[in-house]
């Protein structure tokens, strides 16, 4: 029997949290999640992909109905996508590197991200929040390096609340808009986290 999880009218991150709570209680099963905005739909899809759940959705009368499946096929997918070297996440919470002179900090962050893109060991994820989101928008001096990392299958997540705060959501040039729940999940599931 399909479980119904009605998340209409709920603010981020509650639709993801309610969905997670249900799937944490079952080994196998199906749920239909209903949300009333595209951001919530995208966040549920990201949650499903991160947790090896099969997901599909339809839009109907201004709502999104998502079907999520937890089962044997999903478990096989999770085993095949786990990085044998472990999960390595870089967290960037500012648009400069270090404290002190701002101009020097801008030079250092540019150098750091370029060096990261050229390194033999690269992260599986890069998370941007607070003023760090400014590095993922149009005109950023590190976009080429971030694109090189993304081409190497590095997942780039950018805090949506932070983009809204700085009025930059429409200027996002790379990565996916994320939420604090997804950022916490990524950090908690990482074998190694480097904070910049």
C-alpha cells in the first residue's frame, strides 16, 4: 500500500524531513509525497537521489505528486554509486580565504579552488553557504575552476536561503540550489570534511 505524505503548505526543510522520517521507518515500500511548489519538489528529488530511492513525479493542479520507492533495486543502486575512496566534502562559507586583507583573501580563494580543480584527489561534494555563495554566481572569478570540478562529477550545492539573502538566486551560474537539511546530510555522510 502506498503511503501518502502531504507536505502542501510546509516550508523548507519540512517536506524533506517528513519524507525522511517515513523512509527511515521502513525497509521496503512506496510513498506518494505531495508538495505545492517547485523548490520543495526539487528538494525531494535530491533527497531521493542522495538516498538511493527511485523517484518520479507529475504536476497536477499546481501541485507536484512524487512517487518514491525504497526497495532492492534502490539498494543495488546505492552499492554501485558509493565511492570506494570515501566521501570527501569541501565546505566554503565565505567568498574570501582566511582573515585579514580582503584583496589577499580573494586572491587566495581563487588560487585554492583552481588548485583543487587540478589536484589528484578531488572532493565528491562542494557546499557553498553564507557569502561563499557569491563564488557560484555570474561574474565569479572561480567559475572556470568550478566548471572543471563539476565536469569531474563533483556535486556542487549552493544554499538557497543564502542566495535569497544576497539577492543572487537568479544569478546562479553553477551547481544546484540546496537547503540546510541537504547540506547537513552531505556533511554527516562524508568521511572527510574540509571547512574553508
